[in-house]
């Protein structure tokens, strides 16, 4: 599995290999992974950058990936933390659980994944048992062994550019989604605060970024203003720059989106350039005097 080069698996493999040692690390969900292009940030400020964004997960497990990153790579000087409305709301299951299989014996990953439904206690103790029943994964491994040309990376420096466009099917799915209230989770909040304290003690400069969401996606979150206010409170407490693009003009055009919450490849390019310019204007990546 450590030979696979696509989706989140490729990021885990690159982390474990070590040598990333980026000046700037991007942390967040799929919106981080698909909205913020490290290459564009590097072009503006000359600093190396890597995107740790995870598909389908919230901050609790995103932080576990960052802690695992620190085991094999040097700590960054800067962190861009992409915050969604749901960042501090923890799902019960392990989305795309197979990505964690090679790492269940690692203390960081074991501690984090045990807070979710998905693996039994025996999966952590018996290395081969965890692969039982994973026919899809096993088939992928055989397919990639016999046809290595199909095993191509879809991420560059962790960034996942998705060349999709909004269509009628997106509207149909959106129509079925009912408005909901985000409920922050106590474990996630504890993890969040520990992360902020860690960055403070290690003198890692952090910026919060709330990337664009289409209005049709925004209106599905009933208490979105309260969630943003919570992030603002943390930003003030820890003296963190908070760039909120909830009202940015990008949000008004479907040409930039693949669905109501995710930018497409074109939208990510436009947004990443805007974000890089804002960081440059604000002098965020300048060395401390």
C-alpha cells in the first residue's frame, strides 16, 4: 500500500519518507487540499510549501496527521490552517479508512483512530488481520502491480487540483441536503487548543483561512455566523491572522466551483493567487525583526 501514489495515501507515503521539511504547511480538510496550491504560494514568497489537507475529515484527525508529519519532517515556520464550518465537528466514522491501515501500529495514528468507529482492537494488535475483508484495496494493489502506468500521482506537494465543473447533478444533490447545525466536539476543541499552544511554544506562525463557499452551500449551515465568531475569538486570543473569504466575490460564480463547497481547478488557481497576494500585502511570511 505504501507504493500507491494517489489520493490521501500518496500524502501519507511522502510524509513517512521524510524530506518534505517545508517552510509552510497547509492543514485542513478536502477544501484545504483542493483550494490552496502550494506552488502558487511558493512563487509569491519563495518559501517551500506542502499541503496536508485530508479528504472527508475534520480537525481532530487533521491534527494527528500533522503530529505524524513532525515525526519524520522538521517543523514548519508557518502554518496555514484552513477552517471550515465543520472543522471542530467530529464525524463518528473513519472516512476512507484504508488510508490508515499501514499506520495502525503507530502511536499517534492509533490514538487518533481509536476515537472513531471502524477498527477493532485486534486490528491494532495483529498487523495482517486489518487487511481481512479489504477486497477493494487488495484488488487495487494487484492492478497497480501488473499495470504500474495506472498508478499515477494525482497530487503535487499534497495539492489536489480537480478539473470538474458544476452541473445539473450537483444541483439535484444540493436540493436533497437539509440545513443543519454544526456542533463542535469536545475532543476536537481540546485538540485545537493543544495545537495552538504547541505552535505558540514552538514559535510557529499560524494563519486561519476560511476559503470561499458558494452561497447555496453557506445557507445549509444554520449557525455559520456563530462558528466564524468562535474562530475569531481564538484568533484574537492567540493573536492569529484570520482571513475570511466567506463574502469574497469568487463565491458568486459557479464557474469556480465543482459543487457548493469545493472550488474546481480553475477556482483554486484564482483563489490561491488572491490568497498569496493578501499574505504578501500583509507581510505574513516576512521574517520577524
